[in-house]
C-alpha cells in the first residue's frame, strides 16, 4: 500500500455546466493518482431517467470528458466517471463510451483500456425477485415494493458500490465509464483497491463528490484534490481564490443527509459522528475520526421512474393587491371552471398552480406563506394522458384567472396578465416510483463489465 493517494475532482456533475479549466489545470499540475467525476444526480428529477434522456448538453459533456481524458492519459492515471450522462442508464454509458472512442481517434491517443459498467435493471428481473419472495424495502417512508408500483415504472437502475469499479481497475482499465453509482464510491474505489481502510476511502469520496462545494467562498465547477492516508483525509482547493476550511468541509459532510453523521452506501455506512477537522494550511483541511460500519446484508439502492402524463404549462402575473390577498379564492374559482367541463381531477387530468412570490419554491413548508410579495407569478401546469387534453385544461385553468368573481370587486379586467397567450408544451411528467433497497448475494449480480482497447 502506498503512503498516500491523491484524487482530483473537477466537478460535482460532469456536463451539467462546463468544468472551469484554470483550477483543473492547476490540479493536474499536482500530478494526482486518479481523476474522478460524478456525472449524475437525483436532483434533476425523475424525467431524465424515466424518458432515458440526458439533461446536460452533449457539447458540455464532451468538453468535460475531453479535459479529463487528455489529462489522465498525459499523467498515465485512471479516469473514472460514475452515473454516466445524468442518470447512469445503459444509454448514458454507451453515449460516453462513444465520446471517449471519438476523442481517442481525434487526438490520436496511444492505446488504452476502456471499461464500461452497465447497471440498468429490467422490470422482469425485479419482478422475478419479488415472485421469489425477496422483500425490497422502501426508503424515506416508502412502503416495500409491490408488483403494482413496479408496473408503473418505465426504467430503473441499480446504484452500484465500489466492487464493480475495483474489478474494472483490476482488469487494467485506464478509463472507467460506469452506470448509476453511489457518488462517494467512485472515489473510494481506487483508494480501497490501493489498500487504504474503507473508512478513510469512503470519507475521501464523501468530501470529493461535489468538488468545490466543499470549499469557500462558493464557486461552482472548480477543482479540488483529496489525499488519503491510512488514518486521515486532507482536501485542498485548487482555485487560488478558494479555501477548504474546517467549516466548509464539515458542512459539506452534512450535505444532503437526513442524518448528518452517516453516509449509506452499498454494503455499509460511513460513520462521521466522531470526525475531527483541522486546518493545516490556508487552503487545506485534514479530517480524522471516521469509521465504516458494514451491513450484515449487502444491499444496493434501486431508483426507478414512471410516466404520469403529458405536460402543458402557462404563465400568468398578478399585481393587483386585492387579488393577491385573495389568491386562493382566485385559484379555486379557476379550478371550478375546469371541473365544470372536465370533472374532478383524476385519471383524465391533473392541474397544479405554482404561486411564485408566495410559496412556489417550498410549497407547504414555506414559513412566510402569509406574507406574499407585491406581485405574484403563477405557473399553471396541467398533466393528462394526451397533450391535446393537457393543453385545453391548462388554457382553461389559466384564462379563468381573469374572470374570478370576488366580493367587493367592481372591475371587469386586470386581475392577471399573461406573459404569452400560448400554452407551452413541457416534457412529459414522471414520478419517482422506486427508491428502494435490494439485498444481493453478490455485488456483481446486476452489473455488466466490458473492457476494450481504444486508441492507437
């Protein structure tokens, strides 16, 4: 085992917006032992997974992959990308692999090994396990998976842990393009393979997963380097204007966690309860005290999405103080006019009013809901099996904002202003159907690893 291992993390979501070249090149100049980036997220919602589309422009994805590939080949170190093309489906893995092959030809790179790891799972495979009596527990309050929920799912992926990535590296991969992966595992894998303790490796992954989000002041898509030793992890900002401080690193360790002290991955959990943070220089923080708790049963997370319907959207602005003060009554009036023609919402349609300026972002969790702004933006959203129906429902629900009958109102116009008269076609609406954990006897059951030589 080496004394230390360093990993360069250039972005928290490859392709979502382009990597900043300046800090990346500074990081490459530090000669890291690997260049690793996550390329997916649930933050983008269920639509990209359900429809099997990428939400990041391919031009930006290619830009980031090119920077990483050329630097990794120059240094002769592994390049690892997880959750390829936003969702980690087989389409995303194949797309990124094609981009890598094209870049190798374009730059006439010397031959290297490219490994792809696919983790998309068929409904039939999951249904078979349900029929065999396997209990697939839900997360975040969801009930165990049922056949009915599975039937509503258009596409699902398994969130792999470190084992498939380690195997690809063992097979000599210079570049690994992985399907849906636990964010921290793509960084932990090379560290565990090199012999470092799991606790240190997983903490390395936890702090590197979002790149410069672990530094201050806030800057997006800037590079950081994490260095692991047997009992510590040090993280350093590469941008000259950023610092990895005790506060920034500790706060990122709590990022997106229901419990700020635990990070669950396939096979166990990183325990950060007793972590200690030390500022070792102006831009570097050192962390110790982490532990890793193995689960008695190896389980992986399943993510799935299913189509709800076609979406239509319209936008209206409201400035009249009286109307703003009675906005719920206005919306109820508009809903009632839709119901006169379409009946109550249900399988035929759904109708939503997002009131920006009051609670459009946080909804029922908005603490200042009783104090709306002096003007409101209403985004009216209709969902129906056919777009033509969603379009009509959305138009009815928007235009009837004009005609709401309110007490004490004598005017006949001016309650709302439309940004544009037409109803806009949105992408189809999807819902998360699976956020569950599946027990496995073997970490490789649901993945397929292929290795090839490219370049030359």
